[in-house]
C-alpha cells in the first residue's frame, strides 16, 4: 500500500506509475511484450506483473500500475475485462448523484465531473470516512 511510486515510465505511449517492485531472479516468463519509453519489447506483461530489464542485465518485476487515474494489477495492463458489466443505477441511486457530487466537492475543493476519480484527485482513505 505504498502511497508514492518508486518510479514512472512510458508504457505503450502512456505515462504509468510503478508500485510494488522486486528484483526478479527466475527465468524470463512468457507474456505480452510492451514498449517501455522508446524501446519496443523492453517489458513483458505476464501472470506475475510487469517484468522490466535494466541496463545492468538485472530484471525488476512490478506488481501494480497507476494508469489513467486508476490503480491496477500490472498483469492486467492492456487487457480488457471481458466480464465487466456496465453500471446501471436505480432511480434512488440516480437521485443521490447531486448529493455525492456536493460532498466530494466539499472534500476535494474542486468541481466534480462524471469522470472525477476521488482518490486520483487527492482524497485519502480518511476522506472516505468523512
């Protein structure tokens, strides 16, 4: 649950923050190659995360990525969730939207849009309690 990334990079053309990294000493796993910076195939998305190779020949495995305002397991990067269903709100839930928007605005001190990410906008776990 580290709150600050150890590093960031560009994966497949988008900025990504890296969390939960460890040296990798095993065999290179099979997976989907990704472009890191300008180097095509410099990383591998595999069942255990994102494997990166350093200039010194050592490898690093990253467990979590922060992409487009969301934290995801690294092994899910670039994969669509086929089981994901579209969120459908009840009429009661739709009626709560303005109230939640007002509460979030009071906590975050910003205008709240439909795509505002509560945590990416600066909120923390104690703000959820509030």
